[in-house]
C-alpha cells in the first residue's frame, strides 16, 4: 500500500511539474537548435513552435517570438564577439610573451599602449557596425580576421623598431 502511495505521489509530481513547465515555457525550434523561453502569459498555446520553415511574414505575425529569438541571437553574438576580442588580445600578449617589459623603452611601451588602444577602437567600431546591421556575422568574422592581420603587421613593425 505504501509503495502504491509513493508511486502515485511521484507520478502526480511529474504530471504537475510537466503541466507547470508547459504552461510557463515555450520550446522554439530554429535552424540553430532548440530554445526554451519563458512565456509572457501562462497557457498551453504556443508551447511548441517550429520556425525552421518560417518566412518574413511569419516573423512579423509572431512578434513576441521574433523578439525572443532576437534576444537569444544577440546574447550569442555578445559571447562570440567577446571571444573574438579575447583572441585579438591573446595575439598581442603572445607577441610580447617572453619580452621583458622592463627592457622596453618608455617610447616602446607607449607605442604598445597606443597599438592596444587602436585595436580596441577598431574592434569597437566593427562591433557597433554589426549591431547596426551593417553586415552579417560572417562579414564580421572576416573583418575581425582582417583586423587580426593588421594587428600582426603592427606588432612586427613594433618589434622591428624596438
């Protein structure tokens, strides 16, 4: 009798938990995978949404889902952009790894600081252009690669002069 009561309690807990999940969250399937987002209003409508075959009109009809997907993509962009910037910073750090910074002249240290500032400024400009929708993620990556190549050249010039 106790086993039956425990099993029934576990079953009820699972059913109630599933019902609460279905009421409170949406599962949105996109080309990039599945996203679980909180619903604005509790209910069973739009619990599962498949956007893989949506066109522009579908996104316009479902602005709440469009906004949620845009927020998810923006967060992903922030993570990817941060990783790109860290890669650029690592390139600079590795270029001067093993270099005793005390041996560098004040002018060399100033040039290195200027180079870091210029790279940050160029990167910030790229990021802002991407945020404004001036180019795609693929173009952004290409432009970051161009920035990295420019940075490599500048580092070589700096090392050659000092």
